[in-house]
C-alpha cells in the first residue's frame, strides 16, 4: 500500500514538472500581448474557475481552520507575488539569467524546510541539488550566450531573486496546510487568494484582452487550466507525501524538459552545453530522490 502511494506521488510530481515546463512555451506567446500583472491575474482566474468547478462537483467544501494560515501565505507568496514578479523579471533579463537565478528556489526550499519544518537534509539530497543546480547554470549560460538581445539589469536579477524567495516561502507555508486540507482544497483556495491579490491588475487585463491576439489569450487560458489548476494540484498531492526539500529538488527536471520542448515545438536546436546542462539536471534529480542501500534495507528511508 505504501509502495503504491509512493508511486502515485512520484507520478503526480512527474505531471507537475512536465506541465510547468510547458508553461515556459506558453508564456512566450502570452507575454507578448499581456503585461506581467494582467497575465498573472488572467492565469489565476482561469485556474480558480476550473478548480472551483471541480471542488463543487466533488463537494469537498472548505478546509479545516488550521489549514488557512498556510493557504493564505502560500496564496500570497506563490500564486500572487511569484507569478507577477517572475513575469516582470523575465522582461528585464534574458531567459538564461532568469533560469539561473530562479533555480536558487529549490535550495531555499530545502534550507527553509530544515529550519521551519524540521526536515532533514540527507547527503544524497544535497549532492543531487548541487548537481542539478550546476546543470541549471549550464543551461542558463548557454541560453544567455545564444540570445542575440541578451541583457541582465540589476532590477531584473533582483526581481528573479524575489521570485525565487516567494516560491520557496510559498512551498514551505503550503506543506503544513496539507495536513489539514486536501490537495484540491489547498490549491483552490491558494489560487483564489492569489487572484484576489492580483485584482489591482483587472483594468489592465480587460484593456489588453480586448486587443490581444487569440493565440496569446488561449495560451493564458492554457496556463490557468494546466500548469496552474492541474499542476499545482498534483504538486500539492505529492508534497503531502514527501518533504518540501525533495519536492523542490524534483523541479530541477523542469530546465531539461524546457530544452526538449523548445527543440520539439519551437524548433530551437539546443547547443551541446545546453544538452549537457539538461542531463546534469536530470542526473541530480535522480540522485536527490534515490535512497541509500542501508536505508532501503532497514526500511527507515523517507517516503518518496
């Protein structure tokens, strides 16, 4: 039974990283027609609509009172601040720099998880994160080098750092909330909190939607339905069954998948350094999620 639960959690994490990787392709289209705040609000509204409908159909209702502090904090930081600031930051720096800076997030998650959630930092997790971060840096350097308009303002770097911090804080705040609410409840109301926080951008969203090309609007809706509603729910499901540190390390698979998707769907042939970086990202994830032979034998290792 425990093995089946571990497999389901791993599958849920896999769905999350694939959909989050696909988001980068959609953001390229939507970001050309929508400003950072408007794009974040439109994405969150689409997510709330889907999640709210599923919640009503399943009749799950409201989560327990003890879940609300984590829901509110994660909603403000992750669904609100992170999405707006990341959209803004990527307009100020090239994609490669953004990828390198934002990938500090999983490291911050591990450190904050150890400090506030009393999670352990096993050597394999630390080693895997080091390998994956090196891969993310390699991917970022290769993307920056190939970008004809590559630039990196101080403001952009600071915004990406803020995005990484908001992402890490949101994950660590969400973890205890999942002990008092289901993955669907925590995701739905976290998304709702983020949407409410982004309401000041409603005027921009209405104005920009009126003149935006259909493809950009459809990509914004896609971002809300799949990388937000579905992927954040599968993330919460997996997070409830493992540590925040290990889940954060799993997201290092995203840069490798972005490289693959850009190759397949955008025709962007990756450089050798990009491929090497992607391979390092995947290798690091494998190391961070592996168990030592001693732990596996004794049965005392963390659940996946």
